[in-house]
């Protein structure tokens, strides 16, 4: 699937006497903002704006290149426990891993993302892309709220859930999501859960 500024190429290579015509399915709008400027001007990305500033990722998101930012909205940050959010925001390494897990190494418009695609993040992890009806899914969840916000150095898709990589979780959080969750409960009952957090 070929796209031009996220417009899908419908018919290619119509030769004319003075050039070539390609038919696309949208009008291409002028794009002047970098990904960083998109974050700075969108009210729904206020928490992300704070996190990016704290992690010193601003320079990357305004640099030349082609990236995809899966931008967690304020709603996405509100869905996780406050103490978990405060812990991540207060830990520069965990915060950087979290944000890098939301940045893909290439610009991927929604039209060009197909079911079953695995995309590598800047953090070095992968995200699985699929479909649920006509909705795009990430790791099995239809969490993309707004897609194809174009920037001069890539594209932004707004997501309404936070994608937290294992490297940004405590041992306790990892254990709760795994086959040793019962052992975690025993640690908690014994008053030892603080060692895992």
C-alpha cells in the first residue's frame, strides 16, 4: 500500500505528454509543524507534553527524520493508577523507556498499516498491529482515537491507552500480570510487597 502524506494511492502512472499523474483519495494539506509542535499545540496531549519535556525527548521529536508517534492522550494517562504514573514520571530511565515505546522508527500512515504487522519501537520492543472491524488495534486493543495527524518529520496517531513496556514496570507489576500472580499475593499478605516495588 503506497501513501502520499497519508492519502492512499489509488491509480499510478497515468502518462501525459507533459508528465505523469497519480490518483489519490484525499486532498493533501500543507504540513508545517514538527511532531514536537503537534504535542505543544494539542490540548489533549498536555500530560504527554510534560512527560516529553521531563525526558528530554523534545530535540528528537523536532529533528529531521521520519517517525511515528503513538501519542497517549490525557485520558490515557488518567487510566493508570496515580502512584504508578508518579513513579514513572519521577524515574527518568523508566519515563524514557515508556515514551520510546510509543515512537516507531519510520513514518506509518494508518492506510499503510495492515493486520499482522509487527513494528519496532525506538525502545527496541515491538508492537503488534491488527484490525477489529474497520478499527486499527495495537496489541489486540482498538485504542487509536485519532489517526494520521501529519508533521514535517512523521505522523502522529492519538491513542487512548498507555502502552507501558516491561522495562518501565516494577517487579510487583510484572508479577501481577504473569503466572506468578498468586505468589505476589503471598508476598503482599506477608507484608513484603514493598521489596517488589
